[in-house]
C-alpha cells in the first residue's frame, strides 16, 4: 500500500485578488468623486445622469490597478531591489490605469 500525500504549494499571496481589486476600486472611486462633486452647474448637453459614466468606469480601472498590484506580489517577496521595483511598477500601473479610466469616463463631459 502506498501512502498518499497532499502535494499543494502554499500561496505567496497573503490577500486575495478580490481584496486588492476592492481596495483599488475604492481609492479610484474616492478620487473621481472628489473631482466630480464640486461641479454644481454641468452643461445641459451632457444629460441629467452624466456622472454615472465616470463613477462606473474609473473604479473598474482602479480594480485593474489592484490586479496589477496583486500580480507583482511574487517580486515583492523576493526582497531587495526587486521589492522596490515591484512597488514602483505597481504604482505606475495603478496611476496609468486610473488615468486611462478617468479619460474614458470623462470623455465628452469635463474632458474637453
């Protein structure tokens, strides 16, 4: 009789990808809300519900930035310069994702 062992590899990710996505989307939602709330008299050509588009697209982009952060966890755990590189790439990826989401969300309204 052979003895069977459970051969599983422990995960290097301390947090789930869903948690990172929610964190990224939450930060992006706060940023776009701070940008949109001061608008008191929007252009009537934008329509009545013009805020919905950016309030949906920008958090999705932020969630993508959270995925980027999660995918670079393996570099963060190697330490040294790789850890610093992982944080730098995560920050750059998040900024680019949120920037692109902001451009797409505000196209036709505040982004003219």
